[in-house]
C-alpha cells in the first residue's frame, strides 16, 4: 500500500466508490480484469463506468455492455483510446472535464481528488470535452 492509500484508509475510504460517494460525485471509472473461467474465455475485461447514486446501466447499449450495473468499454488496461471513451461517457453524469488517477486505481474526477486532498502531478490530468448531456440507458434502482 502507498502512503496515500494508507491515509485514506484511516478515514475509512477503501475504494473509488467510497471516495466518490463521500465527495458527492456520481461516477468513477475502473478497470476490470478478464474473468478467466474454466471455459477458457476471458470475459468482460475493460474499463467500467460506475454510478454511485443507485442507478444502473441497462444491458446492450451501443458497443458497450453492462456488468453488475457498470457500463463496460472493452479493451486492454493500457488502451488509451478506450480509457478516453469511458471518461467521455462518465463526464455526462457529473460534468467533469478533468480526470486523474485514483490511488486505488482507475480514474476519479479532479474535484473528487481535491476534496480528499489527493496529490497528483499536473501532467497526469486528462482533459475531456463534455459530450451531450443525455443520460440514455440508465435506470433507477427501485
């Protein structure tokens, strides 16, 4: 563990969901490693956009799939284009245009990082232009 994650754990913040929920942010982006099951297929690996307000994404929207309510963008962990697609999609839900790496992995908005005093190099900020504000493909948790 890093000093940063140790400091956050002392505040009982253990993952990106906790960071965003406490800061009032609605969304974060995480990488999901392939599930190498006995069938031999690695399924659902890619970058997932997760909402923290109880809503879930419906299955089968566009070229993304939904796994446990997260909208997935399939691709390798180092695939920068897939990361940018996921961040652009996530920007619809909180209006964030600046994203930074989280100490727990994945990406959180710069505002969320600043709320928790997370340090990050200025050159690591990823700027995303805001897409249209439609939130199609989301269903309320009821």
